[in-house]
C-alpha cells in the first residue's frame, strides 16, 4: 500500500562515501534513526514521501466509509463505523506528526496533496455503492494495509516505527470488523450473499494493486529496503496477502474472481492471475472512478477548516503573550 508512496521518489543523496558508510552501519546494526540524527538527504526525502502518502491515505480513506455512517443498517453498525472513521483520523494525525519531525510542515504536505504532487493509495478511488463495500474495505483493504504496516513497526526511522505500533493494533481490529460484516452477509439471505460476492468481485483486484508495482518495476524499493524503511518487497507482501485471504473467503463460501487462482504445492502458496496494471497506473495518475471527488472533498475540508486553524494559532499566540507579560 505505502510502496505506492515510493513512486517517483528521489532517493539520490550527495553525501560522501564515508558518511553513507557510517549511516549504513547503524542501519545494519538495527539502530533507530531519530529526528536529530545525521541522515542522508535521500533517506529523509524517501521517508517524507512515504509517510506523507501514508498519512494522506488514512485521511482520504475516511471519505468512502464516512459516507455510510448514517446509512449503516443498525445502531451497532453505525457506532462501530463511526469509531473506525475516528481511528483513521487519528492515524493520519500520528503520521503527519511523524513526517513533521523530518522538517516538513503539515500545510506543505496538504498543499502537495491538493495540487496532485503527492499521492494517496489508489484503493480509495473506488466507489462504495453498497453496504457490503464497507465490509470489503475492512476485510480486504485494511487486511492489505496490515501486511504493509506490521513490518513498518520495525522501520529504521524511530518516530515512524513507534507510530505504527498503535496503528497496527487498531487496523487489526478494523480488519476483523470488516470480515464479520462480510461473513454476516455471506450467511444471510440470497440477496445479501449476492451483494457480498458482487462486492468481492469489484474489490479483489484493486486490493492486490495496493502493494504497488511488481518488484521489477519498483525502481526505488531496493534502496528503501537497504535503508530498512521497507522490510519486504511488493511481490512478497502481495503473496502473503493472497495466501492469508483466500482461505478466509473459502470459509464463508465466497469465490475469488480469478479463474487462474490455484494452490501451488511446491511453493506452498497460491498462484494467481495477471493484474491489470493499465488500470492501476490510470488510477494513480488521476483517472480513477473517484479521484476528482476525493480531492474535491479534501480541498473543501481544508478550506472550510481554515478559520479553525487560524483561531487556534491566534489563541496560542495570545496565551504566549500573556505568559510573557506575567514574567
């Protein structure tokens, strides 16, 4: 998921070889890099891009689910979905704060998102026309996110790795919540079962795209793994996700929309069909079903909230002046 944040990243660095060697020695020794530690500029830029994309994904990811809070089928479902959306907002806050330790402001990151310079995960550019889609987001989207996020708890950059510990705990709950929604539908009426299957048919392939391009096409992954920002390649994580998710679908009687899907005894994992990378790149470049709507909603929220930010800054300045006067 957050490997997409490395698309177009500039990992180039101009420091001398001795500096790079000392830094890499710390990385290889599994030392955490902290904000005030010396680091290659390419390392900092890579982190800013990845953490910023991760934060944007958490915030934009609230939109398709938030639209269903008032339409969830029961009061229990409404309360659970509301809590989940609040969690996602908190995740975005943690991550923006982690990125700010690298010398980039939240305002700058948001401006880059709204201008199209920064991206968020491609998965959030798909519509959610049925209640089953909310279950699929929890089961598949959050499930894929967890595959990415658990290794990030061991990321070499301290603030990012520490933020991910709480994020992973909450995302794990979200995944179980989504699976329970899908399981309930799959075991319900024929109409509910068809709804669940139709939603799975739409979300399966975009979920596999979340892990980013094939390893051979992911030009920045090698450097990111050397710096231990990433711990697994895109294809390794995608395979782990498929192997974990297919049995879950079989257990509740849903069928994956992949005629090429089959168990491979030799590799002890599933073989699966080709991914439509043309669709992936179209969505990443802004041509997805909901790209314009998502950015428009984020821009409106940013503009409508300007007075709140200004009021908070004015209040902070007022308290600062009052303290100085008292001294």
